[in-house]
C-alpha cells in the first residue's frame, strides 16, 4: 500500500525482492492476490502501551476516499461522470498518540453517527479503555449521547446551533450532558460562548482525527485501488495498520530540556 502498486506490479516487485534476498518462495499471481484480499483479516496493530495504559480520549471523524473516475480536470471540463463514486472511511483515533484504534469503511450514503457505536466497540475489543469521545456536530444525535453515557464515556459533542433543551414529561430540564453543554453555551450567547464551551470541554483535541486523515491521504493517497467493496475494506484495514506502524517506529519524541 505504501508504494501504491497495482496487483500486477506488486507480483513483480515481490518476485524481485525475493530474488535479491535469495529466498526460494513462490509469489501468488495477481489474480490470486485479488481473490484472497476480500477474506484477509488485518489487525490494526495497536501498541501495547495503549492496551495497558490509562483510558484514552478517543476522537472520531470521517472522510471521503475516491474509488474510480476521471481526474479533477475532467470534472471541471465536462462535469460529473455517472461512474464516479467514493467511500467514507470512519476513524477512531487516540488523541494523545495519534494511533488508529478502530476503522470502518462504508458507502458514501452512510450517516456518520450510525458508525460511532462500531468505532467504540472495536476500540473496546482491541483491549483499550475509553473515558472521553470527541466528535463534530454530525454526531449530535441522542442515540450517540445515550450510547456513550450507557458505557460511562464522557461525550464531547457540540450541539447544533438550533439545538433545544431536552425536557421531561413535566416540562422540566433533564440532567442530560447535552443540556449541560447547551446551558454553558447559552450563558454567553450562541455566538460568543460556543468557543468558551469548546475550550472548557477540550473539544479542540478533536483536530487530532483530522491529522490522521492528513497523514492517510499524504502518505497513502486519497483514492482506493480495489474495485470490489469487500476488497476495499481490506485495503482500508491494511492502510490503517501501516499508519499505526509508522507512528510506532518513526514518531518523534519530544523531551523537555529546560
């Protein structure tokens, strides 16, 4: 994935590497690689320090990946192609280390909020505990808030600008974290105190998820090479594992000297 090779080129590349190493192994043909890709299970390779460490602040977001279609010049010149489509990659990222703890690939019609529970569950299944989840306003659904509260995770989700308070059957405010966020915002007005809520809640840490997408598209490209959806899921898993490996072996260490 790092070298962005098609399967035909990958077959020849591996044969050359084996020849240089003097390894007498048979390389699968590109058709075999394509068939086997869909059923390949790829672990994310999350570091042991996350599994054995304290509960993390998980930041979540999604971004689009191109699948096939002509270049951007063709779109500007002749408009959108009927064959053009894209996928959405949803990532759960540890805001401290930048490691990807969970990833889900969906079609472009899937709502971001519908995937949040999968990212949280997959992070738990990887042996990582979570104490906070930060998202953008696309996840401002009571299903997301309630799911996080149900597993004792502090939700950091910005209420939408036209949000209203949740009331009980008697017309009184409920003790819901979304109501508490709205109260903080309403104290100084939507325009002036929304920034204050973001600072107070640590919402700005969510930008770490955007850094993960920047690394993904800079290093691995912004398009997918596989055509079948099952193969694309495997491709996304491999790319996420590659980025985690890069972070674990090549991330700079900052040390305070004065």
